[in-house]
C-alpha cells in the first residue's frame, strides 16, 4: 500500500514493470555479481602487503553455500527493499536536479546515514566499523550503483549488485571481527573510490545518464511520468526512505550467520 501511494499515476505493477526491464548488455549481470568479489579480493591482497591476514579456505567443498547465502542476503539483507527506494524512487529526481555526480554523493550520504542506527546494535556488522569510513564506503559505492542504474534502468540488476556486495563482504575477511583490523575495509573503500573516479572520468561526469531515455522509461506504461519524476528531490528522497523502511528487513542472524556458513576463515 505504501508503494501504491508513492506512485500516483498507474498501478504499482506499472511502477515495477518500468524498472524491471533492462536495457543493459548481458555482461552487466556477471559483472554485478562477480565485480564486488574481485574488488574485495584485490583489496585484501593490497592489505596483505601491509601485514593483514588473507585467510584461507575452510573447506572448498562448501563453496556451494554461496548460492543459498546469496538468496538470503538478497531477500533479508537489505537489497530487495532498499534499492526500490534508492534507485527506483530517489535517484532519477536527484539526477534531474543536481546531475549524476552530485546526485550520487547525496544518495551515498543518505544511504550511509540510513544505517547509522545499526552502529548501536551489537548484533550488526556496522557496530564494528568506523562511522565515517562507512559513510565513505556508501558514497563511493553509490557512483557505481548510479552507473549500473543509468546503463540498465533495471532494479533486479542493482539488487544483484547490492546483494553480491553484502555477500562477499561476509564471505571474505573484510570486516571486523573476522578481519584483524580495519585495514581490509579501508582498502576496499579506497579501491572503490578509485573505481568511481575512473567511471566519472571515463563517462565525462555523465555516469551513463541519459535524461531523455530516463524520462521516457521511468513513467508508467500509459506514458505518464510517476510522481517521483515530477516532485522535488527532497520529497522523492523521503518517498524512497519510506519505501526502504517498509520493505527493508535485516535480522541480525541473516548477516552474522554468514561467517559460520561460508568456506573462508583466518589462518590458524
């Protein structure tokens, strides 16, 4: 009901349908799924040069657990609800008002602040992370999400990217307490920031944004623009937060249990 109230023109089905069709290339999908793993592994290799433990496989035969873990993270770990609000509702109005670069910064900061309450919950992974470093991570990552969204206008694609990022951050020794220090996470933030700068430079600041295409596809099937397209960014962000709040379900067990379920451990 919240989603239907958010989209005044057309039904919620039209709203979702317009954001489910992907105009991206096929290789965006393996890139969205495997890209975070590559970034995290590269970051751990860099951190290992400064003495950080890379860890080792606990039992390679349990690699198959990554598949069900991905499903759990996708449904219960945040992406399914959050990306409807972030990319589905808030991002396009922010880009129309501020442009892709500043919109990514704004959304990244809001995304990070959205998770601040979790820093006060000992059962959540955020509890062991520096707040400012986490805000740096969400802001840097937002540029990558914006590029994927602009190139595809596909909610499933950015959900896969989000779920894969959360998954592999739990699979490998990236975060305290599984990691011995904050160095792997700080390195991953720096690597992601470098990738984001590269995307900005390569796209000359557009991040793949085409306002003509976005305006044509972000409306409902009857050709009307959604309310999110017309309203001022602060209202669109508020609607996005509302959707994320209602759809987001992140029990601690779905995040903490990953460390015991996947085949990676510190060296003994």
